[in-house]
């Protein structure tokens, strides 16, 4: 692996590489579902609430 000047860049590169390897063979639908499940788990773990608008609001 290439040397990075900053440790944070090394971490980011490693995370992106691992993500690519674990998702490269998924179909778009499978990738969307995997991402949705991971997002739901993160939301639950952080105790966040999902806030939605009840009406469509158009902002020019």
C-alpha cells in the first residue's frame, strides 16, 4: 500500500478499499438494500429520529 503523509488519509483510503472489495460484486439493488440496512442500524444506534415534511414544499 502506498504511504500517506497523514494517518487520516491512510484510514480513509483503507476504508474505501475495504468498502469497494465488499460491494464490487453486488447489483445496484443489492447495494441499495445493504446501504439502507446500514443506515437504519446507524440511526438506531445513535438514537436519531427521522423527520419528514408532511407537505411538499417547493423552494425556488
